[in-house]
């Protein structure tokens, strides 16, 4: 049996992370010692490494829990795990597409901001960002020449 500290060191996670995974029902100590210390089986190291690798692949804790539960179901098969992976891939594709659209929008703003001498009131990037938060275009300030006459 391994203590929480040994499990943490063997997997490169913090003790707090091990406790967190316990609260999230991804891990459970095999038992507690007479002194109340959590004691884990050797399979816990393998399970923690699985959790960490799954997180690096983009799986959420809920999805990881689902994968771990599939391992314990008698009727589960590779097709079930594949379905979870396909769904995750579709989510990643959607996020990638959304990020590419954001990058293109930012490129357009950068391109529109072609005058280094423009005053900040006329900055198209600031104007677009303010408009995005207000749900409308930002009112344009009067040009500097008109403000000077006022």
C-alpha cells in the first residue's frame, strides 16, 4: 500500500491534486491506516497517469470519469471508448474553427489599424473592442481638429 505522498511523487502530481481527484470521484483510497492516512493500491499510479494523459488530450474530468467507468462495465467495448474520443475530436474541431475565425477577425483589425499616428479615439482596434462589449459600434469622437475649435 502507498501513501498519498508516494502516489503524488510517483506520478508527478501534487498531493492537493490527488485529493481533488478523490473529491471528483476519479480516485479512491483503498483504505485508511490506523492513524487515518490514505493508503492506495499500486493500480492508483496507473490510474493517475491515465487521468493526466487524458487531460493532456483535452478530455474534461467528466469525460475522464466516463472513460474510467467504461473500463469497469462488463458490456463496454472499444467502440464505446471510440465514441467518446470521436465526440471529443468534434469538440476540438469546433474550437479550432472558432479560434481560426477569431484570428481572422483580429487580422482584419490589425490591418485596419494602419496609421501609427492615429489618435487613440480613432483606433479601429479599440473601437471594435468597445463595440463588441456594448453590442454596437462605438460612437466616433470628433476629429482632433474639430475638438480643438470647440
